């Protein structure tokens, strides 16, 4: 039995209809769930990952994508975990297209935020020369989730954050009425504010951001 078959067997064995209904409601009924709590899912997943490590490492892009396209969200979470862990420092330049496809597939905040920070962010750390081209394409897209990813991808960068690029993205999208965009602007600024609070405070106070973006950006600075 290969990894995906065994994962299906084990996760379905832990299916909980009552939990699934609550999870689906929380996610606005955008996805189906098996109803498996995070700790249980990760325990099952980690055991099988160790058992099938060789298979996964040799085919992680294909295995991850197959899991991400399954109906239940738990499989999609497993697919993301595999891809993010296995691809680290092993990106190919052509993976920009793969990353874009992941972000626009089965999109919601719980997947996009992880993919933007760890997948897109990791890719652009390995290939910094691709940053402007990729972020411009994502930022100019009609897909809101690509726009959000272009704002959030530097969340893990800390002092390496390109603040000029971040401000440029905020400027481009600051008039958006989309909740997820307003929230992303505030979140990205708040995150960088941990390392450069004065710069963030000055930018926010001198920029006509939406109230939600401003509130989120200054939440920690004004405590």
C-alpha cells in the first residue's frame, strides 16, 4: 500500500461527523471535512510520513498536489505540509508557476496564508532576482488570493523585509474594500513593526489606509 492509500485509510478511520459539521460551519461551508482534530491528524500523518519517507521525497510535488486536490480539507492540509517541508531549499526556478497554481486552488485564508509565507516566501528567498517579476504578476492579478499573497509573502523575513516593496504593495491595494486585503495590509505592517516600529508608525500615520488596516498595523505599537 502506498503513502496516499494508507493515509486515506487511516484518516477515514478517524472520521468524526459531529466535528466535521462544526469545522465546515467555521470555514463558511467552503470545504468538506472528515472532522479530525489537528493533533490527531498530525500524529497519523507523521507516522505515515516516516514510514513512506523515501516514496515521498522522490515524488513530493506530485504527491502533495494529489492530496491538495482531494475533497476533504484534511488531505489538503497534509499536501501543504509535505510540499513546504520537502521543497525547502530545493526550489526550482520554474516552481513559480507551481506556487501560483497552489494559491489559486481550493483557496481560503487557512491555506493561502501558509502558502504565501512558507512557499512563496521561501521561493523568493532562494531566488531573490525573481521577486519583482513574481510579485508584480501576483499583485496585478484579478485573483484576490494572489494579491493577498503578494502582500504577505515577507511575513517570515524579519529584518530582511524589503519595506519599500511592502509599502508599494500596501499603496497599490489600500483602497480595496475586500476584507482579506485590508486585513493582510494591517497584518504585514504589524509583523514588520516588531523590528521597525517607528517606520511602520510613521508610514501608517501618513498614509490613507482603511480603518481596519490601520487598526491591525498599529495594534502592538500603540499598546
